[in-house]
């Protein structure tokens, strides 16, 4: 369809020797039609629509497909999007608590300046996704698969990556507080440009990630405690 972004383009801004950079989405939306209103429906098909300031709180769109859509300033409190597919789309300034995106698929999608709390993304598949700006509190990404994902200039409070697989993921100017990496698998994960890095659990799973010298020094007390090393002056 016209306006769809090229696949595999958009190299990330991070990288280094031995670290593969994420491929960023190239989201170019075509002319969109305003959403006509009404309730979302499970397994619905939404193509080329502009959801602007729409209150979608509490609605059920489980299994639905959103292709080349824009959601701007929408309320997503308790919205059920389990196993939904969000493709070639842009979500800007969305907000909500308890949005259910478990086992959903997000591909070639941008999430900009969102404010979301307790979002359920466990078992989800994210591929070529840019999360820029905004704040994500207690996002549940357990057992999710993230490939070519960039978290840029955003705040993540206690993100749960337990059991997740992260491949070519970068944190650029973002703050991670209380991250859970228990049983996670990291490959080509670049944390060097993270504005803050705090790993509450699963510190041993940082194998496969790249951090900076200053970050290593910040993590040294936790690493020493985990290894049973007493540090005394």
C-alpha cells in the first residue's frame, strides 16, 4: 500500500565494535480517514484510520488488526488488545492504566510521548519498534520477544523483562529504574547511552549487553555483593 515504510531501514544511532544496531521503523502514513466512532470489536480490522482524542477506555479489541493507523491523544485505560496486531502505525500521546497487550504483535510502529502504567505486554512480539519520550510504569514484558527496538529519551519504572528475549535493543537517553532481567536473554543490547541504569533482579543476565565504564562502576557494589566479595577500605 502507498505510504508504507520500507522494511529493514533506519539504522539506530548507537552501536560499536561487535554490537549490531537496531533497525528503526520507517513509518510513513498515507492520508488517513477519521475514525467514525463506535466501540472497537474483537478481531476487528482497522486500516488507514486516524483515532484522534478517542476515548477507548474499557473497550475490547482482542485479536484486532491495526494497519497504517494513527492514535493520537487516545485514552487506553483498561483497553483489551490481547493478541492484537499493530502494524506500520504511530501512537502519539496515548495514556492509560492497565492496557492489555498480552501476546500482541507490534511491527514497524512508533510509540511517542506515551504515559502508560501497568501495561501488559507479556508474551508480546515487538519488531522494529521505536519508543520515544514519555513514561512507562511497571510495564510487563515477561517472556516477550524484542527485536530491533529502541527506547529513546523515555522513563521506564520497574520494567519486567523476566524471561524475555532482547535482540538488537538500544536504550538511548532513557532511564531504567528497578529493571527485572530474571532469566532474560540479551543479544546485542546497548545500554551505554542509558541516562540511568538500575537493575533490581537478574544482574547476571547482562551477558550479551554492552555497558560503559561509568555504568560498570555504578554496578560494582551490586556485582560484588552477588559474588560474595567484601569491599573494605
